């Protein structure tokens, strides 16, 4: 009987949950590393995904999960997924036809049926990745498409919205009904899908086309200019004003529907030549009617990703000079996360160029960057190795956006059990702001490492583990971190 009682007592000690330690017992963990690490997944022209039109549903899913797995392996924390290349949809839409990049025919749904955006959101979140839905707001048809235009395309249902310009079809931003239509398309996705962000690239009014003599051809918006133009604005200023109205409305409507959904803009990397003074090149303010500096200065975005596709040694378009200038214009303290031309690695640039650019971004608060594109990270082992072993040795949280919601999540309910050489941890929300992610920090021999888990995960087993302290934080949708729940081995506390 005495032996049985001793055995029961020993078993209870062996299986006992280790109580959360106090800050006095376990050294306070360092601030978690933060950096936005993303890549664009381009679907236009089957650039990044799917590899070609007409793949089976299983093949498309396999390719997309391979992309997301590579993002996780490299310790990225977000992907920017193109869902509307040209008034077509890579998701179930009541307003626009299925994209031909999926099946080879505009308007034809995948078969067996699935919703690529819904699938991508679920798979990304299960891997601890944010997913931002990328739209082109005004391009209506790409000249490289090969299938017939479907009957439910905007050029058929509302031809009055559409202008033929060069080889493309475009929506006319000067028509208020056009802006309302594109806004409706964006908000449909925001309301129906659990996306973490909405993203626009550099196409607003189109890049100028030329005629057979090589002369610039103006965008054909005479009718809307006559109808909606105003004597107080020149035609160029009126065009910029049209885009400004749209950008401001998109931002405010997203926040009204889901305040935590970020709005990101990735304009051409030069606002105007001579800004800063050493910069030369394309004038996006004058030629795309994109007053991108204004959008940043007004705070009509949550992150700003100018396409800085030049090298650090470029004289007329220095990456470092442009990065510094854009940050100096960030008076609302949004995020500035530039686009990097990672596809050029191995095709003119060494991998060290991208590493140097990442290092420059880290000189500014709330660092981050976006790779153009995920394709560069799927086929360049030299770049991948450099990122994995140098730039991305540790996972990173996305920087917080407190202007969206600064509410502090509750410290998680956290328990730890020791079994021989195994550590088993369990956790859950403790009320208040729910967690979007969990951040676990582990201390071993005085050094802390980081792991990030999706909200759906609530436990972890570490076999043959040697950490002497654990710290768990809840992370809100807007990146706000709770105070840590702490645990430490009693015989090593304070080590």
C-alpha cells in the first residue's frame, strides 16, 4: 500500500502542469522581432500561378501550396495574391467573370469546382501567413489573353465604362460610376473573405501608348472630361483628382467594413524626377496621374510599397536615396515597405544586392519589404540560401498598426507540462481581444528564439527539449502583442 501511494505521488509530480512563472523567476523576454516580409503572387499571364491555364484543380492547389510552403520555409510572413488582373476574378464573383488564367477560357469556373481565393486564404492562415488580395482597379482587358471575352465581362455589360487604348481595354476613372463599380468589386471581397489586406499596384490611368509614328496618344476620355470636368482644374489635375477621390473612398470604406484590414499601395517608385534631387526618370505624377505622395501624406493607406526596382549603386534612381525620401514623406507614420526587384538576382544582380537593400530598409522604423515576385524565390537557390541563412535567420512578426486598433490582447492562459525530456505547452485566449497569431519565445542557454503560430493552434510538444524558459504572447489582427505569459524550469530560473 505504501509503495502504491508513493507511486501515485510520483506520477502526480511527473505529470503536473508547471505553473506560469512570475517575471521575478524568469528573465523577461526581448521584444519580438518585427518586419514585413512578403512576396507578390502574380496571376496575370500565368506569371507566378498557376503555371499555365487549364491545370486541374488538384494541380492548381498543389502549385499554390508549394508556393506557400516556400514562403514559410524562408520565414516570410505575408503573400500578396493577385485576384483581379483585368476585370476578371480568381474567386467566385457575382460581378466579374472567372479569369482565363485558371481554365483557359474567360468565364469558365474551375472543375472540380473550388474557389482559389478562399483556398489561398485558408492555406495561408494555417501556415501563419497573412494574405493580401491584390486588385488592378481600372485595367479592363489584357492584350495577351487568348480566349473570347465572356458575356458577363464589363465591356459587354457596361460598354460605356470602357475605353480602348493601345492594345488594352481600360475603365475610365473620370466616370463616377466606374469608380463606384471598382469600389463595389473591392468591397465584395473585403466583406466575403477573411483577407488581411487589400493591395493596389502602379496602374491607375494607364502608361502612355504611342501610335505607329512613335507619338504619344492621349487617353480617350474626352466624353467624361466634357461631362465631369471643372473649370477650376486643368485636365491633368482633374485626372489626378479622380484617382485621389477613389483612393480616399477605398480606404474609408474598407475601414468602415473591417477596420483591421490593411490597405496597401505599391506605386511606381519615383513620384516625380528631382524628388529627391538626385533622382531622374519617369514622372508618374504627370504620366499616370498618380499623386502617390499625397496618398501617403494624407494617410489613405496603411502601408506603402513603392516599387524601388533599382540597385543601391544606380546613380539616377538610387534605391537608398528613394527609400530615404519616401520615409521622409511618411508624416502620418504609416508603414513604408518597398518593393524589391528580386527577379533580377542572377540576371545582372548578385544576391548580395537584395541583402543590402533589406539592410537599408531596417534602418527605418517598422521595417519591411516585398519581393517581386514569388517566382524569384521559387527558382533561385542562391537567393533563397542568402535569405534563409543571413536576412531571415529568425521569424518575424509583422509590425503593428496601432492606428487601426491599439487594444491590448489579454495575456494568454498558458500551462506547461514536463514529461521526462519532453515539454508540452497548451494555451488559449483569456478574454478580450482574440488572438490572430501566437508568438512563442524560447530561451536556451541564455539565447532566445522565436516561433509564430496561427490562432487555430493551441498546443505544442517539444521532445528532447532543452529550453529553460518559455514566453507566450497573443497577437491581435493589427499586430498588437499582449504581455507575455512566462514559464521557467524551477531549477534554472534566472539562469
